[in-house]
C-alpha cells in the first residue's frame, strides 16, 4: 500500500523543522566557539574571531544576534564586522583599559 503525501503536509513539516534545525545549528556553533575560545585563552590570546554563517535559516532566526547576546551576557565584548561580503564576529575577554594587550 502506498503512503499518501501532499504539498500541504510537506510545507507543515518543513515549517515545523526550520526552528529545530536553526536551534541545533545555533547550539553547535556556540559549543564549537566555546571550545575555540578555551583554546585561544590557553594559548595566551585575549580574543577569538570566527566567520559567521550566511545561511537562510541562520539569518531568518537572527542567530548572529543570539550568539552575540549569549557572549555579551557572560561578560565578553562582541563585535560583528562586515568586510567584502564576509561577516565575522570577534569575541574578546579583555577587561576595560587593557586594550593595549595583544588581541
């Protein structure tokens, strides 16, 4: 017996899964970034620069702002740069007044 399938069901499934996929991507990005920050700090650095995904779901769910807020809420300084159509995020753990230390 053949399973019936229609466009309305597929639209519903896609819509329901978009948020789940965006959330999973966000969590994966933060977890990977956390590991990279720990590694940079262990190597004596005071900041980490990471490329920001430019994907439809990432942009639709404003994941860049979510990541920036995640780190800002934990005391990090976060800067988002746009250069030649590439977006990067710089996450710094320098204290105010320590700007002369190597980034």
